[in-house]
C-alpha cells in the first residue's frame, strides 16, 4: 500500500468551515482536498493501492488526522467541494473519538486524534521518504510499494518536524530540478511508481 502523509499547518480542526470558502475558513482545506484527489483518482478509475492521511494542525483542537483509503473508499467523486464535504462530515464526529483510536465516518474514511509523530511511529517498519530539492532523484531509488511519502502544505514542514524526520533518518528524495506544488508532487510520485511497475 502506497501512503502519503500531508502535514497541514492551518487546516482547521472543526467542522465549522464553509464549503464555499475552503481556502479561507478551512485553513487551506482546498489544498487538502486536491491532494486527496491527486493521490487517489485516475481517469475513470481509483487507485485501490493508496492511502492518504491529512494531518490537520490548525485551530481550535489540533492535531486531527483524516485518512482516505482508496481500497475501501466508496461513493465519492474527485470533486474538491465534495471532498471538502466528506472532511467536514468526518470532523463532525470528532467528539466521538477515544484516545488514539480510529473512527470510520464513511466507507474508506477514518478520523483520529493521532499526531504527525504518531503516524510516523506506526510506520517505522516502512521506507519513509521526505520530499527535498537536494534529495536523491526518485528515478535512482529502488522504491517499494509499501512505502510512505511525507509532504508539507503551502507553508512547508515546521522545523521541529524536519528535525524529527532527520533524527529518524527519513530518506530525502527529489522529483527533479524544479520545485512543485504538493498536489503536483503527489501525481509525479504516483507516476514514477507506475513507471517502475511498483505494486
């Protein structure tokens, strides 16, 4: 299973945001919605071999993680507004969360109070990659299907998170000589894995 973890600095942790204003009231929830679409959808198909975790660290009650699992996701469309609605519905169930447990809010969608570090610790047995301009070219890496890719939002990863990943010796990879948006990076990673016939 390919996994993406997106760190959102300002993604709100309440359902009280406006679907018509995902960038503003949602704390760039539009970027999270587009990242989910980029990770999971193909033309007329869905990637059943991919999970994406959006780790929300905005006000008022961080952290919250929402996971979309392509293997079990049903009745969802690659539409930014619709994905925003599913995120909103998941956040409405926040009050039902217990400790670090996952709560399924829809087929293929789960919510938890897990922090970014919790997500990484649970995946210590997998290859963990962080996108960096000075990293090794992904085309030269022997990447495996069962791997994890870390990306930041438009602000980037906080210094404490970067230091944490450095301490874990997460592998730095690059997608080429240019810097790309998060959503573009996800698509490029998926394309490289497809070309390598990984999974």
